[in-house]
C-alpha cells in the first residue's frame, strides 16, 4: 500500500514573519496524520522553516534549484547548499518555471540527476495546457515529458521520485480536473513508469495530483486508486485549510 504524500507549494508567498505565524498553528493540526506532510517554501524561509519543523512530522522542501554544485551563476541556489542545510524535497520543472523561466526538459533532467546525487527527493511536475487537452494530446504530451525528464535516471532513483501531475489549466484557476480525469492521467504516468522500469517500481512510485486542490475536493481526489496525494498551491497558504487537506481521510 503506497502512503499518501501531501505537499504545499507556497510559490512566491510568505515572509519569515508569516512563516512563524503559520508554524505556530500548523504543526499541532497535522501531528496525528499518517500522511507525509511537506512544505515547499521560498529560499529566504528555508532556514527558519527547518528550525520550526524540527521535532514535527513536517518535512521542508524548496521550489527550484540549479543543477551545478557551485560557480558563477548569479542569483542561483545549488543542490549542494540545499543538502548541507538539510532540505528534504525539491520541486523540479513546475509549469510556472517552464513557462516564465525557460525551464526545458533538458534542464529538468539535469536537475533531477543533481537532486539524486545530493540526497534530495525531487517532486517532478508534468502537465498539459487546455489547448493540448482539447486537441486530445494529453497522454502523448505528459508521457513525453516524463520520458525526457527521466533520461538516464535509474530504477533505484525513480523509487525515490514523486511525480505531480498538474494540468496547467487547473493551476490557480479554481478549475479542478475531475477525480476521473486526474486518475486517468496519473494512471498513464504509472503505466509509462512500468514500461520504463518494470511493474514493481510502477507500483511503488508516489504520483500526486495538483491544480486547485482544496479541503472540499481533496477526499474525492486522493481516494482515487492511482492518486497518492497532492501538490497544493493557494490552499496550502492558510494553516487550517491546509491541515484539512492533509487530514482529508479523518
Ligand atoms: P493551486 O493549488 O493554487 O491551483 O496551485 C497548484 C500548483 O501549482 C502546485 O504546485
């Protein structure tokens, strides 16, 4: 039985003072869950979030990184720095990074390799636009994104990977994929992992849904057979609302 993994992606939100306020409330609201809880925070909040999450069941992640260990890359943060400070997770290839910051399948692949070599657990994001869905190429598109992201990644590494299926048309729009649509796409990803790495790996890998997840739809989505939790944007910013999503099964 795969565990459920529920991650918040705060995007470019919350100053350290707001992190303190959130962490005064949130840990006690989720302390009894058996689900894995992750907060992916902005870089300036990482040290504080790690400190405040100590002795809790909350893991801390970030939302991007460079693939090199160090060098003349002004403004970037390296996987080695993240490993040293104690970060557990890193989101790679979010559609907002692909769209606004020229993230490509190739840089996504390099970042995945760098994450694995620094003991960081990547959350790889894939997903189609509304136009692609309407043109009936969703499966082809997301399978291609997965294949390109995973070039030269081993089965042992893939078992530690989380893939979040995030249809771009459902991100921040209030439009959620139906539970059936989300499960269907996630099932395609699981099938692809099966054909690349074998059925055992396919049954182990955690596959999340992301896109307008809220406490009111979490139970329906996360109860689907292939959906192992969610990557939550807007609804992860508020402690009570996010705790209800984490505790969707209570
Ligand atoms: P929303 O939950 O705000 O739609 O964002 C989803 C997302 O992009 C998480 O990575």
